């Protein structure tokens, strides 16, 4: 009694089927991205707006500026730019400070933050993490640890008399070793991530705070006679 060999699908058919599935999957990913991108964009803009009011107490309104050859120029608040200076005003229209975005590499990925700069105190007086992928329970302590967040109650960033640089650059020190107002205490168990925050603020403030101070006179409303 003879048996007849039953052939399975050819290699070509299998490859063609896999290629079809891959193509369809790719198209679906693109379609989902295109459909959700506007929503994600709106949500990020709303989160940033809400964060501006949080990092600088007393803020009732803000205006976006960009640095053009050392001069701060006003741009529409809706215009996107990662290097914006958000001028913050109180309910009387007085300029009280700035909210500034900054970013740098953490332990796992890029960390994006927003900090509030008080003109009166010449200090960082608020700090929020806009985006992070650090290890849950460890790296995300930069958002939750009360002692670490206390660093940003009044982190000194005074400028020199010529307004070209900071008197003292921000430094990161081991937990419990902070002795100066321009130093940041790190977090035990999240040293790399907390050091990253210090490095991000170090680089951002040494560049942007002098620019703010150099432009301050032109940004302040004229005094009434």
C-alpha cells in the first residue's frame, strides 16, 4: 500500500504572507501615530502650560521669548521651540521671573525638566520633571523625594556684576554634605539620576540666567513718572 506525500505551503507563499503581515502592521502603526500625534501634542502643551504656573509661585500669565544673538525676542506662545524663555507675570502684570526648560541624559534616557527662576531672589525656586524614563522606585525619586525637592526652594544662581556669568555654578554633592545655597544634595539609591539633574541645571543656568539678567531692563515695564 503506497502513501502519498502531502506537500505543505511553499517557502515563497510563507515569505509572501509574512511580508504582507509586516506591511499591514507597519501601516497600522503609522496610522495610529498620525491619529494620536495631534492629541499627544495638545496634551504635552497643556501639561507644559500648567507646569509653568507651578514652578514659580504668583504666576498669572506668561509670554514666550527666544534668544536671538543675546537679545530676548518675543514670539507667539503657540510657536514651538525647545529653547524658550517663559517670562512670568503676576496679577498686576509685573515680571517676577522665568520658567525655563532644560534636558540632559539620565541613567536610562533623556530627562526633561522645567525650573522656575525668581528675579527677586536670583534663585531657582521651583522644579518639575516633564519627562523621564528612569527606573520606577529609584530614578523617579527626583519627582517625589521631599529632601531632594527641598534643594529647589531657593537654589542660588546669582550673576556677577557684569552679568556675564554666575557667581557660583551649581554643584552636586553627596547627601548630607550640602553647605552652600548653590549646591544640590543627591539622593541615596538614585545618585546617578539626581546627579543628572544637577548637571542639567548646571549647564542650563550658566547659559540662560546671564542672558536673562542682561535683558532684564528691556523686559521690565517702564516706571510711571
